[in-house]
């Protein structure tokens, strides 16, 4: 069990073990004043590596019942956690400085980020006009290229192709498993390609290297997002947008902008409580502006599949804004575009967006609408079931989200027995991925079962879900 130890988690462990501050300090081999400080300062104090290791050992030696009490306490804190400020400014120069230097700075900072800082990564996410204006100004400007350094030997065509293939493998791995399992390997490869771009290359080689940089940056963004590093994810998306434009790849640029939008639309899973509705609305407006920017700039130069993907992000934003008619209109456009698609004309990186992904995305948005208006639950279940039937084997993250979504839809409909049947499959699917998005969804569904906790089969299912919740504490 991996725990980010702050004073709050330390106090929760002490209480789960049933120890006084004095006895807890004695068992841990630390001063009582330290334990008292943890209690008073709570989440404002992050424990050092030595104390964290001591508490890891104490938790590992606890009984199953004590660990369950600790996990329940941590889970409760997730629900009660006060909102954190999310407004921020872009890293200086991210849209104006030399793109190679910006990438190098971001990569070095990311690779040296203290793991204890990750839990507060949401603090750096840029929203509102601070997000949109610099991006739009940059998209409308011409690309300025810094003169490369002169080298005797550049990258050959075969090496450029091999680097493209490595980017493809990393992307396919993330599409399958999620959770950012190879994030540092992707960032390392990104660093290598970025360094190569400092050298002089023939135009076609340089274009291919720059496109590979964009692909790796976008994969790093997705992996960072899926492991809870929200600010870093947004910065990698920005890097992908810049590199894709420099490579003159409009579809890839549009896809990276859509990734930014999807991240904003998903951020409601990351700890906001008070003022949630107004914040969600603001983020949905930002996301909608991003999608329209991509459509306006690149709509005539992208494939039908990419247009369909953009329409689903548009529908997602309308769903968040409580506009079901606009949601269905955008969804219909997505279906029309996908029906016009020609897979042979699509770049490989858009292959993830198929009929299953379309159905799953629309079903998930209908499910969000059903939480406010239960009448949408049946339509959500229909779409998600369609996604489950069409989903390609091996898409573990998507499969887990599908099953959890279907379970929640059935709970909203009041079909408790059917929800439990689906839930057993969902628990198995969740155990096969380390995705942060899946874990946040699991917490949401677990809470949805509370009103049925006295039903025997529901209680049994909650017992199966509990170890997976504890694993995310």
C-alpha cells in the first residue's frame, strides 16, 4: 500500500491502531511532540522519508481490521477535503521561448520532482483567460525556428524511423494499461529526441524528429495526468501543441489541444468539494473554447476520425454545462464524422478513437448528466453497454471505466442486483490497471453503493472493493 504521509494520514493511522499519542510515539521511536505536531498541522505538513518509512512499516504490520479502519479514514478525507486553488499562470516562456529550451527545462524539473509534491500537483493547472489567450496568440503567429548548432553527423533516416516506432510503442502501451507505468521511460526518450533537435538535420529528418517529439510529449501528458500529476500533464500538452505545429501536423496539434480540453473536463475527480458546480462550469467553458479553437484552426486539414473525436469533446463540454440538446447535436455530428472516416487515411495515433471509444465517451457523459437527472441513466447504460460489446481486447483502462460506469448507471436506475453482477466484473477489471482515473472512478462508485450497504450482496461487493480502495490510499 502506497501512502503519501502527511500529518493527517499519520493521525489516521494512530487512531486506527487505537493508540494514544504517547504510545504511538513510543512504538514509532519518535518524540511525542512530533506526533502532536502532526495532529495539529494535518495535511499542511509532509513527513520526511525516515518517518514515512516508519509509518509504512507500522501500517504493514497492522491487522486487516486496523488497515481497513485506516483506509476508511483516508477515504473519508477525500470526500471532505477543501477545494484547492487551481488558477495559475503558464510557466514563463512556454509559448514564447525557444521550444527546445522550454522542453529541456520542463523535463529536468519533472525528473527531479519530489514524489511527496505529486499530491499537490493540481495547484499549477492553468485555467480561464490565462490558459486561452497565450495559446490562441501563439497558434495565430508564425513559427520561429532557432538556428541549430552545426554538427558533423546528424540523425539518419533509419534512426528517425526507429525513434518514431519507439514513440508508437509507448503510446500503445499507455492506451492498453494506463497508470503512467512507463512515464519516466517516455520522458527519457523525449529528452533524447529534444537534444537531437538542437543539431542540424535535413528538412524531412527534422520534421520527423519534431513530430516524434510531439507524440512523446502527448504520451507524457496522458501518463502524467493518469498518475495524478495534473500541472505537468498540462505543460506536456503545451509542448506537444508546439512541436506538432512546428512539424506542420495539424491533426496532431488538434489532438493535443483536445487532450488539454479533456483534462480540464475530468478535473472534477480530483478533490474539489465546495463551489464544485461553478468551477465545473468554468472548466467546461474553457474546454469548449479549446475545442472550438482546434476546429477553427485545423478543421479543414484533419481526417474525419479526428473531427469525430473533437465533436465528442464538444459534446462532453455541453454535458457539463447542462445543455442536453447541444450535447446530442454534437454527439450526432461525431457519429456522422466517424461514419465518413477512412482508417487507411488516419495516422496511427488516432486509431484509439473508434466506435467503442465514441460510445464509451458519450455514455460516460450521459452518466454524469444522470447524477443530476436520473432519467438519463437508461441512455447512459445503453451507450456504455455498446462500448463494452465493441471494445477491443487488451484495453484495460477503458474496460475498467466501462464496467464501473455501467455499474453506477444500474445503481441510479435502482437495479441493484444487476449492478452487483456487473460490479464483480468491474472489480476484476480495476485490479488490472494502475490508472489514477480508474481509481478515482472506483471511489465515486464505492460511495454510490453506500445507500444500499445493508443489502447482503452489496455489502459483499463493497468488501471486494475495499482492498482496491486501500491500495490507493
